[in-house]
C-alpha cells in the first residue's frame, strides 16, 4: 500500500532516527569493541536484516513514493528492535494493519504489576486480557460473582453465554448479553487474524445458540460504564457502577471496577 504523501517525510525521519540509535551489536552484526565511523546501523545492514534491497530502504528513508507491505513493515520493526509503542507508531504512520496481534509475544505472561491491581482496589475489581479472560481478581469480585471467578480460566463471554447462573445474576440478561457482545466485537476488531480469538468465537458459536444469533447481528458498541444490576444468590438485588480503565503501556488489558452505587 502506498504511504500517504504527508506521512512519507515523517516516516523517513523516524526510520533514520531508529536506525542510528540502534547499536550494531544489539542487532548481532559486530562486537561492541569494533569501531565504526557512523552511529547505529548502516542502511544496507537494515535492508539485509529485512530482506529488501538497499535502494528500496533508502527510498523509504528519503520519503519517496513507494509501497511497503505490512509484512515488510513488520520485518523493519523487528530489525530496528522497535518497542511496542514505536511499532504501533510505525503502522499508524503508514496506515497499515500490524500482522502481529498486539500482545501476541506476551500471550501467556501477565506483568506482575498488573496482577496486583485488583487487590489495590476497595471495590470489586478484575483484570481482563485481550480475549476477555480474567487474569486477576480481588476477593470482593469473587464474592460478587459467586463462583464464576473461582473456576478454571474464567472468560467473560463464556460466563455470559454458557453459564446458566449468569442469566439470573445479570438483570435484563438479554440486553446485557447483546451489549457485552457488541462491545467485545468492537474491542477485538483489531485482532481479526488472531488464532486464539478465532478459537474463542468458534467455540461459542458451536455451544451457544444465543451467541450465534447475536453474533450474526454484527452490532458494535464502545465499552461504556454506568450502573449494572445484579441478583446475588446470597445478597439479593445489587446495583454497582462499572468503571473500566486501560493501564498505560498495556493496551491489551482492562481493569474493571464495580463500586456499589450510592443509595
């Protein structure tokens, strides 16, 4: 895909800055003791690491009118050892979709600082990952959801559509289920080629007629807060406000808090 004209010089300056900032030894090219007359990598070295011609890479740095595929941009990001934020910026500049799902490299590992977040909250709180699996929860959340969070690998979509208890616990289940699925669809649109997401959806389509019916409606909603009504098996009717925060530097995670509504 051709790079937008107004973005070409910005892209070129960004590539050059990252190339010159990368120590050659970090790229595995030479030992640190070998002296070089230029900072960072040479253009031909970046081109070699990416599997493209030096001319093509030079044109990219010069802001020429060229097309760079998403796969080529991914190899550039890897060769230049871009951070997650820098990688996202590269794809944003070029209006391309990153072929690597966000967070894919860290799919199985939960950053320790995120795992502690729910326990720091005075209200029921839990942490969702990119597939809306619960990765951490505090004792108040485990009490509120009465058994759901104690099961193996709890997932919000599987709970809503496959656990019979959810239909009683979530007041106005039909409306809440539709909204939750529409929010999930909007939130995971960027993960369209993620195999793990495809497996979650396929399993729900097989096992929940309601999920299949709602899914074909293609409703899309931004995740919103506000009051949530529950019918707790021990505590009776409850109303909590839902607040969702995205931790800085961890866009694949959501901290969901449910403080009780006043009155």
